[in-house]
């Protein structure tokens, strides 16, 4: 079990404390220690039980489940998924790929070639029609339109000049006079009136705002400020001191409870060791080990030697039986087909043994002494 270190701020030089903190520290720490010790011991017991359960049950079960899942996955993949995929691939090849290839090769390709031939013929015809018929007609129509445009432009220039003179003296000049002598003075008067109304409204709104500000300040802000400064701040400081002391007491009690739990755990471990482990170890060393050695030397080794002797005898018997069967088969073959003809010995031209030919040496077969 792990023991927590005291926080760093307690190791530093502490600031001077008030009498309130000193007065509530000791009873709070006593009460918290009494409450925390059972919780810490229960927590340490749960940690030890959890580690034991994890090491002895959960981890082996997890490994077994992992191995089982891997075996099931491999079996499914090898004997179900792969055959089904191969079957589906064969069916897809037979039912889709081969018919599509045949359709593309013997239907779509000839039809596409025919459509391309027809499209080339139509394009040639349209090209001839555009070059020999439509282009001359378009040039003629363009020449006619240019002439009509020139005539209409000459007529339009005269008509437009007359209309521009009439519009200037019938519309523009009267509208300019109306803007300068009527609309401009009226606009200035309206702007001056709007400025006066805006100044009046801003003055009234400013006065109302100042009045509301002082009313809210006197009736709400100053009482709330006094409540915060003279009531809530002292209460908050007292609660902060109490909370800090309780937190420090919890940390101190948790560390002390850890030491107590460690001592109790070591005591229980020692009791378990001297009441169960050591007797079992003594029985194993003084009783079971000699008995095992006696059983090994008196029973297991002779049985193993006898088994090895039986195995050697069995192998020798099987070897003799195989040799007998081989000899009988050879005799039966000679009886049916006769003796096999011996091959003629071919003289060996190369010397053997130490008299073999060597390159770049005077000890060859032809030059040796």
C-alpha cells in the first residue's frame, strides 16, 4: 500500500495563524481520524483483494478468453470466411464478370463502332452544309443588316438631338430651379427642427438616467456593499479557515490511517505466515520432499528404465522384422524374375585417391614419376 507524502505547503514555513484555527484544529483532527481510520483500512483491504483477484482470477480468465477468441476467430476466418469469400468470388466471376465481358465485347463494342461511323457521316454532312450553304447566307444577311444599321443610325442621330433639346428645357431646367429655391430651404428648416428635438430628448433622458442611477445606488448598491463587506466577508473567512483545517485534518488522518493500516496488514501477514505458510513449508521440506525423493528413486526411475529397455527391445524387434520382410521380398523377386544381370565394369580413366589429376602441378597422371 502507498503512503502519501504531506503536501508541500506544510513543509514550508507556515504563516502565523489566528486563535480560531488553533482552537478548532485538535478536535477536528481527532474526529476526522476516528472517522477516517475504518475507511482507510477498508480501502486498503479492497485494494489488496482487488490485486489478488486481478492476479489470480481476472488476468488468467482474460488470457483464456483472449486465446479462445483468437482460436474462434482463426477458425471462422479459415473455415468459414475464406471458403465463403472464394465461393462468392467464383459466383461473381461467373454471374457478373463473364457476362459483362461478353456483352462489352460482342454487343457494346460493335454498336459503338456503328454509332461512331454514323456520327462521323452526320458530322461530315453538317460541315458541308455549314461551309457551302449557311456561311454564304450569313454573309449576305450581315451585309444587308449593316446597310440597314447605317440608315437607322443616321435617322436616330437627328431624332435624338431634337429629343435631348426638348428634355433639357422642359425637364432639367425646371427641376434644377425647384431643387435650389424650394427643396433646399425646406430641408434646412427640417434639419434645424430635428436637431432641437434631439437635444430636448437627450436632456430629458440624461436627467432620468441620473435620477435612476442615484436611486439604485442608494437603495441597492450601498446596502449590498455593506452586507458583503461587513457580513459575508467575515463569515467567508471563518468558513475558509474551517474548511482548510478540515481538509488538512483529512489529509493528516489519511496518512496516519495508512500507517495504521500498514501495521495491521503486516501483523495479519505475520499471523498468516506463522500459522499457515511456515507449517506448510515445514511439511513440504521435511515430509513431502523426502517422500518424493524416495518415490523418484525407488519407483519412477526403475519404471522409466524398464520403459526405455522395453522401447529399445521393441525397436530392435521391429528392425529385425523389417529386415526379414525385405529379405523375403528380395527372395520372392529373384524366384519370379531371376537374378538381375550384373552391369559391366567400365574402366575408370581418371586416377583415384592421391593420384588424382591436378592443374598447374607436376604430379599429374601423365608427368608423375
